[in-house]
C-alpha cells in the first residue's frame, strides 16, 4: 500500500496517509490543525536492499581489506571451523 503525503496550506505541516492503490485521495484533513486545505506532495521513495545487493555495492577496497585480514589472522577465516571438522562423509567416530 502506498503512503501519500499532504502538506497543509494553513499550517505547512505534512500529514501521511496509507491507502490502497485504488483509493487515491485528492485531499485529506490536516492532522495538526484540522484544515481541509491540503495538497499532495511528492515524497522520497523508500528502497530496501537485500544484504547481497548491499555487499555488491561496497567499494572493492573492502574486499582487499578482508582478504588481507584473513591472510594475517587465521582466526578471522570464516571456514576455520568447517576445515577443523574434517571429512564429514565418513560420519563421526561415535556413530559406529
């Protein structure tokens, strides 16, 4: 559902209203002063990015920083626990 914003001509405050796409309101009453003299304003869109798209937008220098940190510190390797576990296809020793 879109959020429509209206600026009051009397007091200048902006009121927001969430309505369905089919019900496009022309004007609403101001929630601050109660005036019916409002005009719809263009507001900034809100965009929510996924974590993957946020990572893709990072500067490549951060990739180099992470790579150098992992090379200089073995505890920084995210796969260290998996590598320490060994081959899991054979099962655990206590599974036999």
